[in-house]
C-alpha cells in the first residue's frame, strides 16, 4: 500500500479509527454488562441478608414481644404505646419499626430486589401494617415517629401490591 497517496492515508486512518471505535464500544458494553450483573448480585445478596435477619432467632423473639406490646395497646397510636412501654418493650418496638424503615429506605434507593422482597415480606406486611400503621393514624404526624411511620406505611403498601 502506498501511503503517499492521499486516498491511501485516508483509508488507513479510517480503518484505524473504526477499529478503535469498535474496541471502545465493545469495552463500554462489557463494562456496562458487568456493572449490571454486579448490581443484580448485590441487590440479591442484600435482599437475602434482610430476609435472614428478619427470620433470625433473635429477631423472631423481638417480633413476638413487639407484637404482644402492640396488641396490648391496639387502641392507641404507636407513639402512645411506645411511651407507655417499659425500656425493654421500647427496644423491641423500635427494633421492629426500624427494621421495616431500613427495608423501605433501601427499596426507595433501589438497593434491594423489590419483587423478591415483596414475595418474602408481603404476608408479614399485611400482618404488621394494622399494628404499626393503621389507616389515618395520628402518629403519622408525630414529630419523632411520623416520618418513620410514613416510610414504613409506604413499604407496606408497596409490598401489598401484586
């Protein structure tokens, strides 16, 4: 090939630039696919970790005790029940509420798999929602608990969808 002819130089540069562009696009696609796979795996692992936490023996005991306290104060809003509880009961109540708050915030951030989380927690959301977030509860406006309860209620509504 004679590179002294203008057409030859253009053809050579065109071939080199096409090869470079193809390599860059291929590399970008490979990186993107790898990122998607890593993201999917991280979301799955976090979803499974949250489900394992929810069903751990220690957290199961917290759930049982919190349920008993909420049942006893069923006619009251969460904040009133919390204030009337012992320190140990308060720890259980805040643990269950903050677990669901954590799940809600992670779902909003896209850090967990929403379909799998819904499948894992739907039945529990239906059970805990009337205890923690009854419709029209005045506790949704409470200065300390309101934002948390609204996040948890959002989660329960989201998990309840089919």
